[in-house]
C-alpha cells in the first residue's frame, strides 16, 4: 500500500500544514500464509497497515507466524468449508471493528486432461476458488468500511486457453464474472471491487499441481517463454499491485479485471 502514513508519520506541506494523505488501513488477506498472499501481508505490514491473514494448513500457518511481524493477526480458516466462510466475519470481529480492504486470495489448482478430471477435484476447486470467496465476502460485508476496497485474485487463464487447466480456468472465469456483478452492486455502499489476473508467477501453488518435478519445470519454462517478459513473475510484484488497488490512490478504479502477466496474453 504505497504512501501509507502512520499517525506519527504525516507529511508537512510547504505551508507548514501537516496532512496525512492516507490513514493506516486494516486489511484482511485470505490464503495469506504462502505465495502472493504472504508477500502481500509482508508488504502491507511493512508499510504500516494492520493486517489479518487466514490459512488452513498448520505447517504454513506456523511458517507465516515466523515470517510475519508479531502484530499480524492469523486466523485459521478453510476457504472450502462453508462453516468457516460464514463465520469469518465473526472471527475477524474478535480482532478489529472494521476493515478498509479485503484481498480474497485463497485458491487451489489441479491440472489434468479433461477426460481424466475427477468430480472430486472439480468440486474442490469450485469450493475454494468460487464458493469460498463469495460467502467469505458475504460474511465480511458488515465489517467493511465506507469507503473500502475488495480485490479478488483470478488468473489470465480465464482468458487464455491452456491445455489441462479447464476446471481451474473455469473457476477463475466465474470469479471474474462474480466480481464484476458485485462491483456494480456494492459501489453505492462505497465498496470498490476489482480483480487482478496474474499470469505466470512463481509461487508454491505450482508445487501442489500433482505433477512430477521434471514436468513442472517444463511447464514453468514453457509459460515463461510464452510471455513477452520471458520470465516468471514474482509474488512481490503482484503484492505491490494489490497494495495499489487496496489504497486510496486507486479510488477511481472500480469493476476492473487487471492483468499482470508480463505480456503472456499477447504472445
């Protein structure tokens, strides 16, 4: 969140009038224990925001506790579980009175040929990637300040066909459509909704695709070669983009699906 000023770190104008252009913000990040979510939590906490993250894996929760500042709140919550999604607002309210921003980042991916994709994988991806964010945001709605900002994490694969990614791409396409409708519905309440669609970004999600190491490396090399940047993006690069969308500096950006893909869609 660029240029976030704390209560004691305001700017002094030439006229000797002290102003704070951006107040400290309270931000919730789902799936904040690894990858883009963790990088965003680290960035926003370093820039003065009050950060709350969620996660459900005990190992990554413990790792996040070690890597994040002690003042970052960590809530164990499973995006796939309806009970957890519906109770998220209650859990967050134990720590803060309101939220200035939400980054709905939690997601999973499983690649595989269409003819072999099991129904269980289909249901799990839609549960985490679509149903989870929908009901999490519904539960958080009473806590969202006016104004506030919501950012969904989708993927350029919602627009670009990639073999063996049919279900994952479908979940991200659903998320983009969902976010656009919510942007129109929630804007009158002072809540801005936008979407980021990262391209090839090196995060731990690639290690969870169930692919052999050699095939995984080949996939990364292929995707990097297809981008105009000729490399994979980093979680930190995406985190800075998310920070901008959560900040007041993007107050005129509403209902957009903003790609950050190194030119992957154009190659």
